[in-house]
């Protein structure tokens, strides 16, 4: 087995491995369809290695040469469709059908042209370059600023351009006088080794994108209170810390609020109504809180809102509005009167966050002790 044949076998094993891994990842990922397209793409593309070997060692080289071309191109198109699914851009099936038919027709026509000539090399490599560069455009048009996405876009750009470079390499090194000779040429060795490196790089980057998506989804689930639709205590703390890292110095404000007589609601109307109250209150906080606020259910009937860049006076006004309006939503039965008590404290700096929690908590209990259904500002604010 020469070097090129060895890389063909390696490429087959690598592509099939990626196909299996993407099929497994599809079971755990919210971008399941994209992962399945990736699995199919690598699986179909792997067939080309078998076809290339059959070109050299079978009696029907033209059939297997076109088969190698078709399997690689079809695999790349499937990867492009998967990338479109991943980034929310659809590739019309009729465009794919016309492109595949035209490319296969060109492959059939140029088979008998002298190998390594400019026309033959460019016509052979251009469909591959076009598909990968289309995928590059999909990634860059999406506009996400995630590092792995930008890296994927650059990698796809390099991969697409490398196919055009291979056309020049075929003219420079020679691709053999016939398709059967290809596997024994220096060009085949260089071409297959480059393909192996780029295939692994693209596969790992796509896999990293999906794995990061899984991790993000799991973290979101672990930080979400499903009943209220708000973050839980962990998610709230993480969100506040992230904002304070960006702007450690205030003015910021913190509102703590607690539903009044919530146990009585549960005891009188049942836990189903109690859950509806929690859900409605969470919906109201999301509706009336300003953009950029971090809103969380800290536990039971206690909620919190962190307001970056908001002075304490404005935060008190917001708390008053929440008190008056947040429980007037239509989700609750009319006979249920629900109120809440609010405590508001300033957060002048990141270092003052712990003290702000204490002050807001004390202010909230002052509101409770003063008759409930009211807003109290921290005494030091």
C-alpha cells in the first residue's frame, strides 16, 4: 500500500468515526437535525475513499471515479445543509438538485480530458470549493460573535480555497495520465493528506460547536426555575456577577420581593393555584422589568431583580409600579387577591453586593411588618 492509498484508508476511518460521533451527539443536542446532517455528510463522504481505491484496482475506473466525485460532493452538500440548520439558514432543495446534477454532468464530461490541465483541474475542483464557500457565507452571515463560530468560518474559508489551490497543485505535480494512475502520484499523497487534516479540523470544530451548545443548554436548564420562568438562585447570582464584572461601579440597584400570605393561598385554594400565582408573578416581573435586568426566583415565594445602571430613586419607582401592576394580569382568578412586599437597596459597587442583599432583605421585612403590600427603601440608601 502506497502513501496515498494509506491516507485514503485513514480518511475513510476518520470520516466514519465522525459520522458515528455526530449521530450520538444528535441524541443530546437541541440542533439534532444539524448533527444528523453532519453524520450523514461524513458517512457519505467516506465512501469516496473506497471508490478511489476501486478506481485503481477494479476494471471499471470511470464508474468509480465519478462515484468518488459524487460521494465527496454529496457529503459536502450535506454538511452545508447541516451548517444551514445550525445557523438558521435554509438551502432550497431545488438548488441542491440542480447543482448536483450539473456537477455530475461536468464530472462525466471532463473524465476523458487530459488530467492536470487547467480546464480539467478547475472544473473538477470548483464544485467542492463552491459548496464549502457557501457554508462559509452561511456562518459569516449569521453574525454570531462566538469565538468557535468565527474560527469555523475562517476554517471553512481556508478549506474552500484549498480546493482551488489543489487545481493548481494538480497542474504543477501532475495527477496521472488516467484516473487509475491517480493513487500512485505525488499529487494524490499531498491531496489526501491535506484533505485528512482539514477534514479532522472541520469535524472537530463542528463537534465543538455542538458540544458547547449542549453545555450551554444544560447550564441554562440548571439555572432556570421552570415554574416561574425566571432564573433560580444560581442563575441569578451568575447573571449579577457577569454584569458587575462589566460595570463594577454603580449606580446599580437591587429589589427583593416576597409574596404576602402565600401559605394561606396554598392552604385555601390548593397548590395548583399557588403555582399559578408564582407563574403569574414571574411573568409580570419579566413584562415590567427593564431590558438588561436580571430577574430570579430565589426560592419559595421570594424574588429578586438586579438593575444595572439604575439609581436607587428610579428603582423605588419601579418597585412601586411592580407592586401595583404585576399581579393584575388576567392569568389569576378574580377572587384571588395577591399582594407582595418589596425592599430596595442601592448597589454602589461590586464589593457592596453582599451588604445590598442584607439591606434589601431588611427593607423587605420592614415592608412586611408595616402591613405588607408596600415598598420600603433601605435605610442607608
